[in-house]
C-alpha cells in the first residue's frame, strides 16, 4: 500500500519544490515523472543502499520507458571528497549525460550532499532529485539545497546552494536502517524543538520511546513536523544570511568532533548531540538559560540513546578546528546558543575566557 502522509511545499526564494513524506512511495514513480526532462536519469547511491533499493527504482523507471545510469559509490563520510566526486563526473561523461539529464540521489546525507554538488557543477548545473533513505537525511540534509564535500581541514567547506526538484522521503526505507544510524537522525529532530518549537520538544519528550520503536504513526509525525520546521526556516533565508544559521545548533562543536576523531568514527548526529550539550552549557555560562533547562536538554538526548559526553580532545584542538568552520565571520566564531527551549540565538561575541573555561572542563572530564 502506498500512503502519502504529508505533501509539504517549500518556497525558498525562486525555488519551489514539493517534499513527499509517506510509506512505500518509492514504488510510486509518478511522483518523479513531472521532474524528468528526458527519458534518461543517473542514479547515485552507495554500496549499502544499492542492494536494497536500486534495482526496484531502476525497474519502476524502466517500466515507464526511462533508462537509468547507476553510479554506486563506497559508503561512508570519509568518501565525501574530490576523488569520489570526480568518479561521478567520469560516469556521467562516459554515458553522455546531457544538461537535461536528471540526477537522482538515492541514499543518506553523504549521497545527497555529494550528488547535489555534482548536479550543481556538471555542465554548469543539471536537475536533481533527492530520495533520502536515512532518518537524518529525511528530516534535515535533503531539504534546503545545501550541497558539498569535505576537506581534510573541515567538514562541508566546499559546496554550493542548489535546490532539488522534488524530495521523496519514504518512511519504509527506515526499516532497513541500522539502529545506530537511526538514532543518529533523532539528534536533528530534537534540534528543531530546541531552536524554535517548544511544543514539538514537549511532544518529543512524551513520544521518544515510540520513536525509538519506529512506531509508524509517531515516526511519520516526527518526520513531518521536522520537515515543516526546516521548510519554514529555509523559505525565510535560503542562503543562510540570517535566521537559517540557527539550524547549526551543536554543529560548530559537532563538526570539530567529527574532524578530530576522523570522519565516520562519530556519526554526524552523535557529534551534533554532544555538540548541542556543549552549546547548552555555553548558553548557561552566558546567562541565557537556567541549569534546569540544560539538564532537560541532556535528559532528552539520553532518552534518545545519544551521547551527551564529548571525546577527550584538548581545548586547543577544539579552537583550531572551530576557527576553520564555515560559520566563522570576520575571524569570530559564531555560535548558535539557546535563550530557552524553543528559542535559539546567534552569538559571535562569546568571551574567549568563558569558551576556554568550558572547553577545559569538558575536554578534561568529557
């Protein structure tokens, strides 16, 4: 049975596209057809997702006289780099893919990011479609048009803003998602409650157990509410010149953790969870929130089985890595902090002694 749970339309600047959230909608190719300019597509996926969903997608498209060029990449954050990006270009060129050949990203956040970047630069821009198969990608990275690859000096430092034509989030693909990766995605769901949706945060506190059990109705609602929150933020600030930056709660610290530990050692959501705890602690030291709110934030991450302690890096490592983050402006590290649960603020004037004091404590005791 194919069920559309939600059909969310985003209007970010001049780019309007639908986000379909549902069950078994991957088997509904009619949702894709309106966005194909020709009877040929390239499908970028990885070695983990391909055996699960690639052939079914190719067959569904072939039954409707659409030919597919499969591009199967190795699986892992460590492969989101120039070399693998160039492999995509090699296949596209070898198969004479044209400017109106749509590229489909079938996979998680890494596949979505690198495919979107490839689409934005191949022949100076070709259409692409997002079919996210992980929870993190469905609620966050597939929406909003951020694309890119990593550099050894930092995460997502090379990329572009490039919107998909349509996003197809099939909740049934989460059935095959390993538990660690599923839980990693919950960190981004919690983020929406923390930055702008106090009611959603309270709902998550009550329903986290059912989300962990992957209860269809509750999980579908969590995905839908997360998507709507991100859509509203992106529509107001497509290129992250203002309010969109609040989506980076926990990411300045989190990206430093991912880089220092080696990409793939800590999953993105795990690093964001620990980074969000650091952001909450820093918010308290800046007298923006009370201790009781910090403990409540730590509690929901524990409830979600996400880490609240950081790896034992030294303070200098944190400062060096955060200083290279793409959110640095005029050499000032910009932090997303909390003025309360459901209210985020962007702060670029954190006193260095306050930051170092907190990092010293956590790098010693984390």
